[in-house]
């Protein structure tokens, strides 16, 4: 099963079709509004804007599994992201990324190792997964890796379709 076959909803509850991203490079990030890493939203938006025309999308997946740092409703999350950080990239519904309720999307993502050899459970908010056009999960980045870090930007540039 490809990540494009996984059923998931947009933040507003309507169905999202991950197949829409088949020809794009995508950075999937579990996000939270009340985390010490929340300012990464700004860098993620900048990355999204910088490479959007070249076939790149950031895809945010709100998650409340780490310290209850994403307690808001869908509307509260959308308002916070747009008014505080100017987020225009797509946001999915709140997902569980670990445990018995792990969303099937994350069941596929967590098999990928990061640069330090870690695979398996998500460690904290803002863990990042880079998916190349066609669906191959090509990189995983630690939550503390900034969106403008050289290794992340280089990885994104290496899989841009145009």
C-alpha cells in the first residue's frame, strides 16, 4: 500500500486525497500549537513558499500526543496557524502518531530511519518526513531540525520534480 492510498481528512473534516501529491515532494510534519518548537511553523511556511512552484508542499498533521500541546479544535488550530504564522500549507485532521491509535499514514512513515538511525515511534512534535514524488519516503528529520537547516533544505532540493 502506498501512502497515497491512505484515507485521511483535512483539518476541516473533509476527505483529503494524498494522491493529489503524487507528483510533488512533500514534507509531512506532526505539528502542535503550544510547543517550544511551535515557532518552526514560520520556517515551514517559508520553505513551503520557497519551493511550491517547483513542486513542493509542506503537509501539517496536528497531534496532541506530546504533553497535550495541541488541545484546540480544528477551527482554533486553523485560526492560530493562519493568524500567528501566516500558514498557507495544508493541514490534516488531528492524528495519533504513536500507540494503538497510530494513524495508518504514520504506520508507514515511522519505518524510515533518521540520520542518527532512529526509526519507530515519533519522539516529539515537529518530526519531519520527506516524501519524494511517487511516494518513496526518503528522509526523516529529528524534531529539533529547523526547517531551514542545510541538511533538510538539501534533501528537499534533491527531490524537487521541477
